[in-house]
């Protein structure tokens, strides 16, 4: 791709992102939605009122103009008939008499503001001699419907709306000018030839049109100004309401980040002030409770640490005595010998529990640190499998590492080996005779290890609970491997200390799989895993049966 093509694509990408950004801003901004809703509703109201006012004024102007036009036409027709009545047929020839009639009407029209069209004679058997009009007025301004009505000889006046056209073009436009008007028609009898002539009065409505245009312009400007004022008022009102809400959100975010001393500023005695007061009271109560919980947690961690350390001395003494009894058990009677063996086994379990409690107390106190070095997880997995071989043989469970190769990760070997040992021993404890499978994989960013068993599996919702301290899927089930109940909890803390994931997946009757994902370089974020969390043989079945616990307890996506 050339540089010019890239430059052309950048504006296109920005344009494509614009609707999504606008939609996101619309969803996030309460003020924008409120102001927009108010302005739109006001625009509908103002538009409806303006349309109604314009319509009423327009109807009033048109009705007034029509009434005035009819009255004017009636008066002019009466004057014409009055003047033509005394004239005899021999006074003038028809052409002269018609010319004088037209000139008189045109002169009166120029004075009173109307146009004249005279056509005739009209009626049955008459031969029209032509049309005479006010200069520059097009005779086509008289609608054909009005012509038919007048020529049919109906009594009285007939009228209709029309558009008055002029023969003279508009300045520079080259097209005939026109304007709306009212056309009124009637007939008179010319004494010179006894024929009926049609008189058409064209009353322009240009002033009314200008008045309506000015009215629309005034209403439009007034409406826009009103909408701007409404938008300003809405912004002011929403600012007074939303600003305290935003302040409360910011204070809540600061409290959530650990700044428990943050409080809202209380001003006035209105509802917002009472809300701020209630919010501060809630923050005080939360701070007090959190302080109590923190102090209680600190006391508990101190207690566990102190007790663990204090138990070491008596445990050492009891261990020495137990070792003496266990070594001399062959000289005891069978009951005493069995008691010595049970004492030795429980001392081993108690010593492991004490070591785990000390490790948990280090995690709780934030004192755990990493001793980093480049390690091959394949070697770690094979060492763990070899160390747990007697346990697997006792339970008749086969444990195998399927993948050979180098799977490097910068890690604390001791802690990683403890994670793998906890996962493998847990899998042996719950596996069926089909065995336990350990798989490894790595890419440029992460290294992963999975431990798969085909035992009873996990019920829905238990995948996130297996890492809880002292949790067991079946509380009535005895620990056959002497576990303390803290192994997976310590393993999860070790994984988190490396910045990695430790995740669990299981299905009833289909077994379980645990996945450890570590960054290839310490400190780099883990965003994916080279191995799937759901086993390949059960991935299709897992899609059919919803599993709620696919989110890793240590963070990240499954």
C-alpha cells in the first residue's frame, strides 16, 4: 500500500467511526439527551403554532381580498352598465364604443389597482371580434373555467383564484412575470351591436403575498430565537441538576479507587444538598466499615502468622517424639503400632498445613516475591510427574506428558513447580483409570500448561470456587492424598504473582481441566493463551451445555 493510499483511507476511517462516536456520546451524555428532547418538543410546538397562525392570517387576508374584489367588480360593472344604458346604437360604431369602454375600464383599473380583460361578443351565434386587455396583461390569465361560466350567461358575478401573467419579462430573467390574484367575471351588453361582452377584473394579491412572506420570515426568526433561548434555559437547568450528579460520580470513583476520605461539598438546603449529605453519610459508613474490615483482616493475618510461627516449636517437639515412636513401632503391640503410624501421617499433614498457612500469610501481607530465572516448563512438568508417580500408582492412575520440546518462561521455578504439583495431585485425586494428561504449548508472548482428568468433573458455577480456601466440591468426601485445602488457593496466588492466569473448566461426568498461562517475559501482560481452556474432545459438548465459569479467576479471557 502506497503512502497516498494510506492518507486517503485515514479520512474515510474517521468518517466511518463518526456515527459510532456520536452514538457513544449520545448514550453517555444525559445533558445532551435532555436538551435535545426539550428542543425537539419545543420545535414541534413552535412549528405547529406558527403553521396555525400563518394559516389563519392567510385565510383572513385572502378572504378579505376576495370580498373587496367582488365588491369592486360589482361597482365597476354597475358603473359600466349605467354609462352604456343611455348610449344609443347610432352614437358610435361597435368598435369605437368597445374601445371607449376598454379605455375607461383600464383607466379606472390603473387608478384602483386592478387589471381588465374584455372579450366578446360572447354567447350563442356570436362571432368574437377579439380580446382587449390592460397593456402587458396576458389574456391567458383568465382561467378557462371562469370563461365557460361567464360565457354561459349566468347572472351575477363569477370569480376564482388565478395567476396574473404579464407579457413584459422580469428584469434580467427572460421569463414572463406573474403573481397570484382573484379573477372576477361578468357580462355587459354593448348598445352599438347589441352583443354581450365578457368583462374580467383581475385583482393582484402581491401585497398579501408579501405580507405572508414577511409574516413567515418573522415567525421563522422568532421561532429560531425561541428555540435558542429554550436550549439555553435547558442547558442552565440541566447544568444545575447534572453537575452535582457528575461531582457525586467523581467522588464515588475516587472512593472506589481507595481514597475513602473524599466527600461531596454541601451547598444550600435543597434536594441536591440533601442528596450530597446522604451521600457523605453513606461514604462515612462505608469508610468506617472498610476500616473495621481492614483492621479485622490485618488482625487475622497477624494471628495466622503468629500462630503459625508459634506452632513450629511445639510441632518440632511433637515431630521428634512421633519419629521416635514411629521408628520403634515394631516393638509395640498391633494397636499401639497402628496408632504410631496414624500419628506420623497426621503429623505430616499438619506440617504441610502449617507450611501452607505461612505461605498464605505471606501473600496476604504482600511479602511474597519472585526469584526469576528462565525455566523450561516441560522439565518442570516431567519432574512433577516423576515425583507424583508413587501416588498415581497407588490409585492406579496413569499420568503422562504429551508434548516434548522447550517451553520457556521467565518465572520462579519453585513457585511454578508448586503450581504444577498442586494441579497434578488434585487431578490424580479426582481422576478415573483413564488417567491424567499434561499438555504444554508456547508462542512469542505466553507459555501455557494444561492438566486434564476424566473424573467426576465440576458442576456449573464451581469452576470459580475451586480456588477458594478449604473449598471442596463434595464436603463429605475424604482427602485421600492428605491435602490441606489450600493448594489451589496458593497456586492461584503464585500465578497472579507472575502476572499470569490460572483457570479451571469442568463439566459433570466429563472431567476437568486446569490451565496455567504465564508470560514469556516477566511483567508483560497476558492477553491470550496458546492452549484452549475447554478440552478438544469436549469443546463441541461444551458449546451445547452452557458453562458459566469460563472467566479466569486470575483475570483475562478464557
